[in-house]
């Protein structure tokens, strides 16, 4: 049984979402305010969070930032009526893993939730990488840059792991979209660009010239010479 926290102040929409997952092995906890969501998170863990951006007592962005700041990598899928590009960018930079604009198809929502859960369940080797000033422990989900702990979202962790596991090799954008977003369905290239920018900012805070995650123009990205050990 997968536990999903739904934070949505539109009661009819919230009921519709919960009903669309009925009988598929999901346990929904529904909240209409940030305060209720924070209380629910204190009571137990969830496998995924569906989070509205505009809530009566604040923005869902604040809750997502709180989770990432304390190292909680639970997948967050934002729901919002605002389809402006800056809102998508802001949501991803806050640590969100996906973003869907209202009105949306419940079938599309189910597909995105399933994809996010599959990514979270992906198994395999979980090595520790010690590269220059970095230490990345993908087993303990503990990440350090120059001795400081950094909080990474689940999406950022997948992207970082692909890059460091293939350091020195250029990974095309389409490969990253396929591997990081489980096939790349419903994801545009701007999402990858934003995620790379967000990850760079965390790894190399204050640096104007990224030395580790390098852009190979017209192709993709690589963990480059600055990150080789």
C-alpha cells in the first residue's frame, strides 16, 4: 500500500483525485492547508506528495523547501492553476520533482504518479563517490560539498548519480530525460535545464563558472575535468 499525501484546498478536486486511485493500492491522506500537511508529515512517512501551490495559509513551495532543507527526498508533484513558465521554474528550483497544470487529465496524473513511484523504488548499486571536495553516499542519501551537507531532491539525486557514474563522458539530453524522468513522458527539455541549474547551485554555491557539471552545447552534460579525481 503506497501512502500519498494530497495537499489541495479544492475539495471536489481532491475527492476526484482520491477516487481515481481507488482500488489501485493507494492510501490517501488529504489536507487542505499547510498546517494540516505539516502535522500529517510529523505523524508518519509518505511515498509521494501531491502539493498545490496556492493554499489558504501559504504556498506549497514553502513546504517543499522545508522538506528538502532537512534532507527529506520524498517525491513532490506540484499541482497548480498557474501555467506561467516562471512558476514551473520556481517549483523545480524549490525541490519539486514534477509539475502539472490544472485542469489536467486524471489519467495523466496517474501516469506521472506511477512514474515517480517507480523512480523512487529503483534498485541497484548504491556506491559512495569521493570526488575532489565532494562526498556522495547514495546508500545513506548523504551528500556533502566542501564539508557542508547539501539536501538534494530525488530528481537531483538521480541526475547527479548518472553524471558521476559516467564522469568524463557526455550524456545527451535525451538520455538524461529518459533515465532521470523514467522515459521522459510529459517532460520538456526546460525541466532538465532547470534541474541542472539547481543542482549546480547546490554543489558550487557562489561559483560563476561551473567546473563540475559542464554543458556540452548542442549535446548534453557531463561531469567534466574539474570533477575528475
